[in-house]
C-alpha cells in the first residue's frame, strides 16, 4: 500500500477509499501520512474518503446549521465496537453518504459507482482538452460484498486490478480468472468456481455469489491480476497494463488515451510491449497528439518511438504547434525573458507580450538575431513570399523557415528535413539535451547544424544567470562540437574533395554561413585541428602554388620575380584539369565573370604563373610583412632623425602617405565586416541587406583590428598635434607612444609559426592574470605605503611627494630598491629639525623640510619586513603559479590554438589585395572603380572575391547533402556499435540476460509444479479406473469368462493408494485422455452407473 501510494503520487493519481480508520483505509492513511512526512516536493497525496453517514462515529460534531470550516472532529484511536468507526485524519477530503441506515456498511456503493463513472467521463487539462481521466479499481482482500461492487464496476466498463495474495475476494477472483485463462479447463470451471467460493466465503450464498462471479468473468478483459511473486514492477506499469488491457479493441482510436497516459508517465517500455505490438493499426494523425505531449514533457524516447511508427513530422509541425512548443518555456527562464524582450522591441503594432502570453514565430526570429546576429538569418518572419513548395510534404513548416527567397530552402523542402531544423532550434533554446541530439540525427546539414548548435548554446551559456543551467548548456555544446568533429572526420575519410566542398558550402538554414564561419564563431578549436580542415587551409594558403614549395624558394622568388617562370616554383594543375578530374561535381565550379580572369585563363600556362604567384595568400602575407617592417623603420627614422618643428620633410610626408594607405585598408575591411573588400559577402542573407552596424561589429570583434584602429587613431592625433602650432611636443609624445602600438602589432605575424603562435595566446591570457593580480598587489601596496608614510613623515604637506612615496616607493621596494637611510633612524643624523626636541631626525643630504619622526620607528622596519615577505614571496609566487597554470593549459592544447589562429590569418590574407602598402592604394582604386561599374551595370559580385565559399547548383547541392547524410548514418551506426561493445553496455546486456534466465527458471518451476499436480491427478484417475475395471469384472453385468478390459496404451499407473472421495477421473474418449470433474461419493454409486 505504501509503495502504491508513493507511485500514485508520482503519476498524479487520487486515492479514493472508505476513509474510515479500519481495514485497508487505515493502512492507506498511514501510508499517506508517512509519504507526506518524508516528501520534500510540493506535490501532496490526494486521499479521499467515501463513507456512509450511519457508520461514522461522533458524526454529530460534523453538523452545524451555520456551517464551519474546518470542522472540529474528536477522533479516538481504536474503535470500541464494530458498528461505528472514526474517520481517518490523514485524508484530504470526505464524501459522507447518508442512505438512511445506521451501522450498515456499503450504503455508499451506489453513489461511489456513479461518482467513479462520472469521473471516468471527464477529461484532463483546462477546459477538458486532455485525455479521459483513467479510473482503476484496486481490490485488496475484501469480503463477499466486494463481488457486487466489482460486478457493478465491470458493468460500468471500469477496469479492476486484483492484488493476488492479499486474501478474500481478490484471491478468489484471481484464481478463478487464472482457471478461465488456462488451457484444457473448460469443462470443470463451474465446479471449481463453486468450490473456491465456498472456501473463501463459507457463510455466503454460493449460488448468488457464483452468479455474480460468472457475470464478472464475462468481462474478464477488465480484470488484471497483480502478484508480488511476478516481480517488483512499478505501480504505474501495472496500472497502465490494466488500462491497456481494458480497451480490448484493434482500433487505434480506442488506445489514444492510454498512449497519452504512457507518455505522461514516461513508460516507453509499456507502449512498445502493449500498444505497438503490431495488432493495432496506427496512423500518423493518431500519433500527433501524443507527439505533442512527448515534446512538451521532454520525452525523447517516445518521440523516437512515434516517428519510427510512421508519424510525419512535416505534417505535424504547424505554426500553431510551434507556438505551443515555445510557450512551454518556463516563466523565469532565459529564453522566456528573451522572447518577452523581443516582443517589446518588435516593430509591429500589436501590444507587447505579457509573460503569460504565447510567443510568436517572429519573436523567435528576433531572439535568434539578438543571439547570433546576421550569422543565422531570420528564420521566422511576420510576413514573406509564399513558398512554391507549400503544396508539398512539409508545407506548414516551410512557410515558417525564412523570409528569403523560397529557392534557398527548396532542397530542404524536397528532402523533408526542414521541420527537424525547427525542432532542433526549439530544443536548443529550451535546453532539451536529448531532444536536440535526436533532432540533429534526423535532420540534414549535419556538420553545419552541429557547429551552429554549439555556437548558439555557448552564447546562451554566457547569458545564463543560473550556474547549473549554464553548465548544462556548455556540456551540450561540447557534445555538439564533438559530433561535428567526428562526423566531418568520417566525411574526410570517405572523400577529401567532397569534404572540402562541405566546408565551403553555404548553409541557408544558418544564414548562408559556411562550416568554417560557424566553427570560428562557436570557438570550436577542435574542429580546426582536423586534418581535413588543415588540408583545405594549406591549399588556400598557397593558392595555385604547390604546398610542398620550399620557403627559401618562395623568398627568393619574391625578391627576384623573374624566377616565377622557372621551375623553382611548382604550381598545381590548371582549373580545367581539375574539372575533368572530378566530373561528378563539375556543376560546383563557379564560372568567373570578370573579363580579366577570362583573359588570364586563355593565356598560356607560363603566363598565368604571374597572377597565380602574387595572388596567393602566402605571397600577400610575405609582402605585408616586408612592407610593415619598412614602415616601422621609416617611422623610427622620422622620430629619431627627421622630426623637427619645421615643415615636414619628404620622409615624413612618405610616412603620412603610408599611414593613409593603412587607414584605407582598415576602412575596406570594416565595410566588408572583416571578411574582404567592398564587394565581399559577409555573413548574412545578401551583401545589400547586411547592416553596416553588423559589419562593423564583426570587424571590431577581432583584437588585432582594434589594435590597428588604436594605432591609426593615435597617429592621426599625433600628426594633428604636430601640425598645430604650440602642440609640437605633445604630438611627438603621442607619436612615440604610437610607435610602440605599431611595433606590438608586429606580433600578429608570429601566428603563422606553430611554435610562436600559441605563445601569443599565452601572453594574452597572462595579461588577464596580471589584471586580477594587481587587485591583490594594489590593496597590499596601499596599505603598506600609507602606514609607513604616516609613521615617517606625519607633518609633510607636499601632496605630489606624499603620493610618490605612498605608491611609487613601495613598488620599487618589491624589486629590491630599499632606501634604508630614508627609513631607519639608526642611519640618520639625530639632529633637531623642528621646534620639538628629541623626536625628529634628518636623513643625510635631505633638506630640513623632510624630517623623519623618531617615534615608533621600529614599527616601520617591522612593516617593511612583513611587506617584503608578503609581496616578494606570497604574491609574486601566486602570480608565477597563475602563469604556470595558464602556460600549461595553453601549451597542452597549443596545436588547437595555433590551428584556430591559422584560420583567422589565412582568412585575412586570402581577402586582401595582392599589393602591400603603400602600393595597396592601387588595388583600392581598382576595387572602387570595379564596384561602381558593377552597381551601374547591376552585375553580381565577382566570384574572385568570394573567399572560403562555393556556390553549388541545386543538383550538386542535393548530391552533396545526400552524401553527407550517408556518412552521418555510417557514423551513427559505428557510434552505436562502439557503444554496444563498451563494458557498461555489455554488463547491462548480461544483467538483462540474467533477469530473463531467472524469469524463465521461475516459469519452469511453475510448469514443473503444474506437471506434478497433473501427474498426481492422472495417477489417481488411473487408480480409480483400475478399481472400476476390477469391480466390473467381478460384477454380474459382464458375461462370465469374458476377456478383461484392455489397458489404456501409453500409460501405466500402479494402484498404490486407497480410494477416496471427490477425485478427478480420466475417461477414454476418441483415443485421448480428457480430464473431467466428477464427485464419486461411493463405489456403489459407480457400480450402479
């Protein structure tokens, strides 16, 4: 009873009993009390008592003409008689039924049956929108009156659960029900039922009770037997099996409520074994309500089960259902606050959403823009063009996907994968981990979706205020990053060429971003560390040159350009040969539209080497490095030798022009969002629709771009001061400091080196450690500096000198510069330097105004010792430990850091013009003229500027995504195989096999016991037959001297015991033995027969 009440509370059940402090009602009350005492949750047990008014003790205290709540009821312990019983105080509510009788139990049965029938017809949910409320009668023990209640319940089609082993009516019905289900027991049921009724209810009328039992057995599908010997099954499992068994139909509509109940209780095992055995014809429309419940209640296993049985997610996901899914966000969660914020900032004229209102898909799109910017294009819009594929498979979802052109998402529409992307975003925003992983497995664009999910989760983790929720999002982001890494590794092992195209392919579902862009913004360093990504980056870094070209050959050719036409530099195969090599992806190639490139392609291979060499990112990098070094040399020469108050000289003007070209390059990068030239597409739907603010935000997100802007801003400030009369010295000071910034910018070139690149990351992280360390050092330094200054010079009023000695002197003391003659009076001249006698001393060589107090000078020396001890030993060692931890952490993953930095460097120089400053101004003018011509002619941007991105035809994209899906299936199969072969799974399977073997052994024991019983009965029947045959042979009915009756073939049972009454006999019928039930009173009666 206690276990049942506990499980009943967990599944939200209400318990209805007699409510009296007697019998099973008392045990239920004790169980409810114990559960409420031990429970820490907010859910309470709802126990209702339904008792007849005439048997309630002290019932007069419950009546009050004026009404009273709560009622004061005097309760006593054990009852003193068997006529009246007290109410159990552990119940929540009571129904007291007055049928006009006193001292008679059972008067409430009619009302209770009507109440249960009425409840069974109601539905759950607000307004009755849920499932029918399941009602189950639980029979424990019980007298003969309970048979009438069970009969009435079965007539009302209410299922009943019989607890075998509890005695009384429960055991009686359980045994009779077992006999009716056993094979070969048809003819003896009535006699055995009558015998059992007499055994369990000796005082009752056997004829009346047998008639009741027979009427109950006509609806035996409503009866379910539970015995503790069957195994420790959970209570909701038993209840669900009983409800499913009570349906007794092959129509799927009859099991809808049971299916939704299984979803609510999260019993996918019962749904598989009872509802999806193959005898029920489920259709997709039948499963949609259950799928909605599974999504809202976070039941990923049920989602898998329903989808595997034919549910169409494309037809399921409608705008209304998507709104309901987002409405399931908890009121105080991060996503709910973001949705409310988006609704308040929306430009629609509709009133803002209240916290309880349902969020709309446009609000979700606005939240995605807030989180991801233009990297993830608007997926849900208030209005947009109708999709031409709306009449096909997943039309309800397609109209939600985007406000861009329908052709961008036509492929996902044809493949029917767009709804999975919508559900993936929903699961990520609501932090449904297992749901998100399953939706990722079912959707397309697997690599891009994994990286996009990682990016979104890490952004949400940074915004999450709850530490536990943020940790869960970070863990899920790490899982998606691992999935993206492993899946791309599988793709790269299958085909290097297709894997490279997968990296460069734009994904419409993620704002036309590529996998490399998503990985960079998701900070997925492990993704860049893969061989496939690094192979592509190496290919892009060397351009059309062979990646095996020696560095010395590159440097030599750079300073001696005619060597390009020799065999010193090796170039890759021409574009036409590459196309012929990969015929199946010939549509992927983008035909260049610029006329100059067309002319260059028609040139001989030797002549094409010139643009191929100078257009490679490695050559552009080398040119910019040489140019930057020359710029620093020119800058240093101007500051040291040629920076005079007179008018600027030729070298100074060249420096200004050089800085101007650097400013133009930063301007170009800023307008391109840090991704390229004025014509380059940044992340977002189209170049024209990418907001300037977003492009500037992308540009400023790079630390080196910020350093460039600071350096150029200081340079402009210094030049302005230098050209302004009276501010020459200020301008020189600013330019000197600016030279330091420009020189530190030179560290960026070290990222190309595998050994020095990670060191830049280490220095950056150590700067953060120093920033936090300064708080500790500053507190201790101020405490010591103020204390010592107050003890040494209490009368000094010179504020600059006081501040210098408070801050600067303790800082120098950390590095060993300790002015003992200025602090220890033992080293000072004990001369009076004030009107007071004997309390002041003058340090050697110091004016009279710097008098040192002699009072408590020993304390100054002690403070110096403590200061040096804490600062030099404790704090500095703390800083060293922090540095060591940072160095070890980064150095251990130096390969990951370097490869991620390498992508940023290659991406930057891949989009830069070939010419380096100051000659880069020529490229800027050429780009500006080209952009004006294209805008005037309304031509699309040239593919030569489309960096790290390819545009595939629909057919080629379809084949590429199909290939990716195949690789994903292979990856998931291999992952599942590895999981099955793991030690934990093997142990789990072994445990299941042991449980199955134990269950089979129990069944074998039961069969052995039954066989032994049958053997005994057959043996006894054989003895009876032998006695009958012997009696007939001795009687006068047979002719004398006749042959003896033949013995039955195949059986021989020796007669060992004497005859007894009321035994079973075996009669020969048609060559077979059949068990029959008979009552042989005496052998004389058999003789008469």
